[in-house]
C-alpha cells in the first residue's frame, strides 16, 4: 500500500458527538497496527482546527451535522463520513468538500475499515443507498448517448478524469502529467462539456458509469 505521508502508519483522526460512538471509532483505529490515532474530537470545528495544523491521512466523522462539513472542509485529508445522506445534491457537495466515503452510521467495523483504506488510496466508496441516490439523478441518459459521449473523450482527458476521481487538484495533476495548470484547466473544461457535467464530481460519477474510471 502506498503511503502519502512517506511511509509509516496511516495517521487518522476521529470525530463523533457521542462519546460511545467516538470510543468505537477509536477502538477500530487502535486495533490495526497500520493505523495511528492522531486525535479524537467531539465537535467538527475542533477537529478541523486540528487538521489544519497537523498532517493527517484520513478523518473519520460520525455525525449528521452535514452543514459543518460543507463550511469547514478539511485540508489534505480524505474524509470517511458515517451519516444518513439521501439527497444527491448534498452527496455531490460533500464529495467536493473532501469526503471520499459515505456509509450509514450503524455500519459494521469491517465496513468502516474498508472505507478508511479506500479513502486513503484516493478511491470513493459509497453505500448502496447513497450510490442509488446519485444514479437516480445522473442515470437517465440513453445508452447510445453515453457511448457517443464516451468516444469523444481523448486518452489524455481520460487520464485527467481518473486523477479527478483520485481527488487530485489541478497542481498535482499538472505535475504528474508534466503539463501546465492552464492546460489541466482546459482539459477539465473539455471533459465537463463532453460529459454534460456541471461539476467535477458529476464528471467523475458519469465517468464511472461509462466505464472511463475503473472501480
């Protein structure tokens, strides 16, 4: 497993307003030698303040206070959210805010572990209900239209789209491909236009559905 922090344990912070739920998250993290519990918090604001001054790989949040996540995105770290989110618009906004996994609050410890690993590797993991909410909004295009649009995407645009799915920002994409940030912006604009998407998250969702992004 590649480690963004250059090696060693995966640094994780947890947050839950309930002390009982917070203790369960702490137990999950402490039970795995690859994980390091960097901090534990009872409020989103305290967690985000800590995240801005500490290098973290993954943040696990058990909360239905979705608004707090949207106004206080975590810098750098991937977020695993345990919450009940049913509206596609809210899901899209959360994904744009750094959330990489959304699971029900009553998820099994093994599911939480899978979400942590997926988020750490730059993947997106959604519960069945969450994925179906997105599909209900973005899944109504005819197959022939999907195929036509997919053929228009160039190989370089496909590379950029897959990096967007990994959560990379323009600067990182430019560095990885050896191109300028201006060129990256051009590719992203072209991708959005060809897929008929208004945001990067929508483009990634459509890319996954059309087989442009492996899952």
